[in-house]
C-alpha cells in the first residue's frame, strides 16, 4: 500500500533530471511554557485555599437552591477573585456528558462546559474588563444582550472584573437589569476597591470578602507545587516567599517562578534574599538587639554591612518593624511561636525578646519605625536617613517611657526609677565611652542576664500646696493638667464663701451636678487635706470668666475714652479695639514682680492711660 505522503510526493512536479523533493517530516509543535500562576490555577472549590468561609456559604446555598442573581467578590490582588468567578460560572452550568446534572459545587469531574469556562472561552460566559468598558454604551449593550437565552449552557453569566471602574452613569444604567434580570442570566462582579462601588449596586448583590491567605497555608501550598514541579526548596526559603507575597497567592507563585529560574537548582534562603533584595533574617534580629541595647555603634555597623551586601534601607527598616510586631505578638499570644512560617531564629530569639521587653517599649519602637520608614522613602539618601532612624531608636533606649517620666515629675527627683521600661528591673548604667564622648546608652532597655542593681534615689517630698483663694484652686488644677475641672471652676462656680478647708458656692446654669464631689476629691489628692466643698442656695458672685470679661470690658471702655484712641476711631471708620495690654503687666512678667490686679483699672486707681502722652503703647487694633 502506497503511503499517502509518498503518493503526494510522487504527484508533485520536479525539475528535469531531478527527483521530486521529499516531503518534510511533521514537526511537533512545541508546547508554550505556562507560568505557575496559570498552570496551578484552581479549577474547583476544593482547590481554593484560605477562603473556607466563602466556600462553605456557597456550598450550602447551592445545596439549598438559594442561588442569587449577582455576587460581589472583593479582596486584594491575587487572592482568587476572577478564579472564583469562573468556578461559580462552572458550578452554575455544570452538565454531564449524558445531558444530566444541575447547579452544584461538586466539580471534581469535568462536565460538558467546564473546560471552556475555566479557560475563559465559553460563548455563554462573558468576561468583561470594566477598566476598558466603563461607559453607558457598554452597559447598554449588556442590557440588550441579556434578554436573549444562552446558546448552549444553562445560564448566561457575565463576569465583570474591576467593576469599580464603571462610571456613575454606567452604574445607574445597570441598576434595573441587576435588580430584575432574566431567569437565565447571572452576574459576578470582582473589585479591589469595594468602597468605590455605589451602595445601590452592593445592595443588589451577595458580597464575599476574599481574605489574604495566611503565611503557613501559603507555605504548604508552595511546598506542594514544588513537589509537583520536582523542585527542591528550603522551608525557610518558601517562608520568605510567603512573607514577600503578603497573602497574595498569585504574587507568591510569581516569586516562586522567578526563584526557580534564579536558583537553577535547589532554592535556598540566600537565593530569595539576593533575588528580592531582602536582609538576612538573623542579621535583622542582631540589628534589633543592638538597637534595644542602645549600642548605636553596633547598630550603624550592622546597617551599613547589610546595605553594602545589597539590602535596601527601606526593606531593612520594614523587616525591623515586622520583627517588632512579631515580638509583640509573641508576648501577647505565646502560642504564635508554633507558626510554620517562622524561622528557627525568630522562634527562639523572638520568644526571648518577648519575655525581656515590655509592651510600652515595643509600642514606642513600632511608632518610631513607622515614622522613620516614611522619612526614608522620601529621603534623597535613604541609607543616611535610615541611620538617623536607628540613632533615634538607640537614644530612646535611654529615655523613660511616658509613665516613668510622669512618675519622675510627680516625685520631683532626678533619679531614674529602677524599672527600666521592660518591667523586670533595671540594668546597670554603662560608663561613658572613651575620648570624651558622652555615652549614648546609659540605661539600655535590654539588660544583661545578671544585671547589677541600680541605685534608688530617695524621692524628695514636694512642698504642700498653698490654697488661699479660688484662683489658687484653678492654678492647682492647671498644674495637674485637669483641664476639665479648670474650665468648670472658671465657668460654672459662683463663689459664696472661701475658707481654709471649706468652699461654698452656687452653680451657674448648665453646670455639672457632681462638681462639688469632684472638686473635693481632687483637692484631697492634691493637698493631702480633707476639704468640705458644698453647693448652697445663696446668690453667689460672678464667675471668674464673667469677672474677666467685665475687666476686659472696662479696659476697652477706658481705652475708647482716651482722646488719642477716640481720634483714631473717628479717623478710621469701622476700626475697633481688639485688645488692651497693660505695659505694667508686661514689665512685671519680665522682672518677676507681681502683676497688677483688675482693681488697678478702677476709677480711683492710677490711670492706665496718660492724656499727656499721645502714644498708643499697649493697644492693639
């Protein structure tokens, strides 16, 4: 039997004296490479990772036949919004080759339409990019087409990606169709900016928030893919990939794809660091320890060494902040040490720091790092800005926390309390370094294993406060920063009698009914004496605020009566007196002498203005 190819060759014409050219062998078309993010894209709900709540809800809804007309899928990039939309379209249109089947979430076997839907080429499943089809005319085309029945599937499904990119008019044109679509139509929306979607659209959809995938789940997923691809990878390398992906499955697969090509063999942690410009995790912990000890020289040297090795200063500070957060988490949740995404150094040394550092110190370090990272990002020379951030952090190791500073002020002693901010007693102060330089860490936060006891200074007893008038009480409230009580004393009290240990007053309209009890309690705390504070039904005097307003009014009226001021006011219509300042009060403040009282402005007192002097010193217009 003649081979078809040979027969075809025999029929081909040839040149005289030459045999016909032999037919070329059929060359197999090379299979194009598919990136891991596409190759291992989930095809059914069992493949989705980290979205258990959504899968359970959808499974129950399909089993009960409670299928809505529209879903809204939201979440950060790479968590599976578009993939979930395709799986939903497959579940809606599932059909066996025999023609049976119904909407189901059991999609382990491929049906008639499944492969085309997963590959995004089914005629009844339309995937629309709202970024490039965001006008009213595009929505009008959908409204016109949705009326027609599907060609071959059970439902006509519209998947609209980045739906928040639709214009306001397009959203409004969608509302009627979305609320009452034909029975054969379903809509699936996906967006990363859920706040930009109008509430009128959200109210017509069932919303699912796809979560970031946990690091340990992502590490297990990457390990399974490496096994399927016959790639050897260290567990710590996969953990670094998961941390860099920040919960995004697509990002983690893209980084893993790049790491496989970068390593050209076994993927190690050093490969991931060099590829992504990450700092060595152990060296970041060393840097954290140097900063917490206040050893600024070691901290700057470690930062410079990491920078010379190729680490980005912003990445180093971000890793430092991440480790600070890890230590805080280990302090509050000790069971977190079992996290598979943590390296061995993070488990051991992080747990040690969690025991030795207080929440106050960790919170202060976190806040300073957040501010420092933004400064480094904006700096022209990031490494110098990062060094200054470390200087501030190391210097803060010597400073008391806010509650310690308040205690110092309250005790009126210049000694630092023995608790050094870590809640475990103080470490011995370090002597100044040689060469005449002042020590940068006289009181390190991280004390040594056997710290020497710090000398405890005997607090100096504060002198008893002298309270002889209501003004003294207000000054005492201001000194203790009780602004609420200070304002109430100025605004709501009409004094009746004031004696040592006893205050009687009436309340102004709108005053707090517990003002007397609050004042008595605070005076007991401030003076150490028991005060009898009572509200009486007698007519009290003016409040201090009313007295101040009256005094100001008298000063302004006296100023307005001055001939020179009167001439200015007549010369410039619309001019008015804003304030009157007494030069004697200013001079008294500069010399420390007693300031003139409001009685100095009474008619029988020395006049504030001298008619013989035409200047306007002390008057603001």
